[in-house]
């Protein structure tokens, strides 16, 4: 059972769970267009067993069952994403009526169950037609994204409780274009610099478009990873500071300070597009809240190679199935630091937090996952401490409602409160689901 409960948090604090379109819907249904993830997964060596999202959890057909599970757990909010290629199969041009109708039905189904719809417009599934034109490297993508925002939010925006443009800009930019671990799988510093900048321009453009549609409660969602020096040397401290600047400071600094940190620019600036400094008026479009996705920390050591001259080293703490260290203190530290250095009194929301665990269905049909219960409890402790120390936190979203397609790791890594049998698609609530249902109790009005 959880130590924490709803009564331990301020009145009005929102509890939610989160999913994303490509990871659960089944991209082979409903007239969706090809994405760069389809191409990436079809390339040998990119994804475990070359697994893809064509069926995933078949949420496209089973969303009613899934939303019943979310509502019955007592969640106030449901954070979901819309697929650009489902709405606009070519990324631009004529919308797909089936895609728009699906998100219309999905929105109404949330409201019918008392779940507040919290939309994210982009969770990594770029239409392949736009990838063919350079994708996030192409400066025109901010306009393309703005047009997509207008199409989908003109249809469902009137019923959204909250909205954010892009999930985890670091993953869209650095992970996918510098490290090559996600689609489009590049390892190119020039592509990286431009993708990182263009994703921020697209973020600001979408905020402006949604304001123009009369929407409010708009925010940005940033994944943050605490960087701890591997030792007490000045070189290790500098390496950790550079990691922090690239991973965290670039995106928070761009959105809330109108500048990028020097330690990131030292390697990226030569590759940024001409006139990049002029884009901050768009990038800093005012938002109503800041979302933080937090999972782990990294121990960072200096590296003698080319910029960025750091290396991750193995840490001593217990790890999740993702081999990520369990470090709740990092969530507390980020909540305090983000408010202090970037967002001030702006509401903060933990938009993702959770763990992958090697869950197994027992002979009796249950799934016992005490490690996940302990993980969530420890991070809720960190949230409570941050609130007590003055951080203006208004919500916590657990990743994820369902076991799902974990990108390059296929279907092996299980983050869900609900176990999914990927052969039969049967849903089995885990012990953590039942414990959380008891802890958060009835939804608030």
C-alpha cells in the first residue's frame, strides 16, 4: 500500500496518468499516415525485434475500456497525445476525417467519465512526408506544426482542460539527432542544433496558435535529468554542468529566459540557423504552467574526446528495468530549482514519473509490483517536501496507464499500472493500480 494519500496534498491537487498516441493506439488503424517511427522500426538493428506500433495496445478500438480503468482508479486527469500523422497523413494538406473523429470520440469519452482531458500535441511520431523534407532540421517545421495545431485544436480544443505542444524537447532534438537512439536515428551535430532550436520555435508557435483559438491553461513539458559529478574533481563538475546545460538548461532557458546557456552554445552555436537569436520572441510565448517529466539522474565524468566531453558512468543506486538509477531527491531538486531559476510563481506539474519493472502475471492472474509502489511513494514524498518548501506544484501524473510500445526497446519494458498481454491484449490491473486507487480515493470536483 502507499504511504501517501490524497489528503496529504493541498486541496485541488490533481492526480493523473499519462499515455501517448503511437505507444498505445495502433497506428495501422484509422487512416493514419506513415511516420518516421515506422521507417526507423523497419530498419534492422534500431528496435528490439524490429517491433513497431501498428497495433500496440489497440487503444484505437479499446479506448472505452482503458478510460474506464483510468476513471475507476480515481484519477482527476488523463494526459494523452494526438498523432500528427493520424490527423494529417502527409503532415500538411487535407486532414484525415477518421483521425479527427477518433480524437473527438476520445475527448467526449474522457468527459463522460469525469476525466479532465490534458492534451499533448506531439509525442515523437513525425509524419514521414515531413521527415523526407528534413523534419525538425527544416526551419519551416514551426509553421507546419502551427498549421497542425490549428487543425486538431479547432476540433477538440474547446474541451481540453490543459494543452502542451511538444513532449520532451530533449528527446526530439538531442536523443534523436545526436545520439541516434530514436527516430530519425541521426548522429549529426548540425542536425541536432537545428532540431533543438526548431522544436522550441514550434513550441512557441503552437502556444500562439492555441491562444488565437481562445484556449487557456497552456504549458510546456520538459524532461529533466539530474547530473551528478562522478567525483569531486573540477573536470567532473564541469562535465556535469555541461550535461545539465544541454539536457535541462537549453530548453528551460529558451522557454523562460529567452536565451540558451553558454555551456550548450559552445558546441551548438556554430550549427544553429542564421538569425536564431531573433526567434526568442516566439519561443518565450507566455505559458500558464510548466510540466516536468522526471525519471532518474546520471553520474557524469569528463571525457577526453570531442565536445561535449562528458561520459555517463554506472551509478551505485538501485535501478529500474531501464537500468536507470532510482533517485527521488532529483525530483525535489528540480521542482525547487525550476521555480527558483526559471518559472517563479508559475504552477509546476509533474507531467510524467514512473518506473519500468519486469512485471509477471502470477498463476492466479494478479500482478504484484511492490517495487513500483515503493518508487511512486518515494517520489510523492519528494513532491510533498517540495510543496512544503514553497514550490507551487499543482499536480502529479503517473507514467503510464498501460504497458505499451517503449520505442526502441519494443514491448519489453513495462511502465504501466495495467499489465497488457501483447498477444491477447488482455488488460490486468497490477497491485500498484489497486494501491493507488485506495490512496487517491474519489476524484475531486
